[in-house]
């Protein structure tokens, strides 16, 4: 079964105001089996536009990723983030098919 992913791109306008959101996410993601794959690391924009932070969170499957987003805990936490950032977030199903090395 393919995993599910959140891909978020964020510009934070107030680091101190954003911190409570980031801290509260740990228990929420843990409850839903989420784990960080990418968390605001070094990057180079080679095409198009970017935001200052990119986050990729992996979940056991697509439905779990959707469930986490729609959970009361995360929906409440969004309200903590919104005054301090602008975010683009997609939830996407991973790919579980053949890879280039597979021929």
C-alpha cells in the first residue's frame, strides 16, 4: 500500500508566534503515525517559486494523512499557525509502482 504525504511550503512572518504550532504538531503527528521526511532543510530553487520552509511528512497511507489533517487537534492547531505564516499544503498519495532501476 502506498504511503500518504503532506507537502507543505511555508513563509513564517513571526518565529515566536509560530513555535507553539510547531511544538503542538509532534503529538498530533505521532498519534496518526506521521514522521518528518523533510523539515526545513537546506534547499536550492531551480525552477519556479518557493517559500522559505518546505516540510514533507509521511503517513502510513493516504487516508491516514487526510484523517490527521481533518482531526480536531490539527484543525485547532491551524488557528495557532495562521496569524504567523502563509502556507501551501497538499496531501498526496505516494507511488508504489515500478522504479527506473526496475527496468
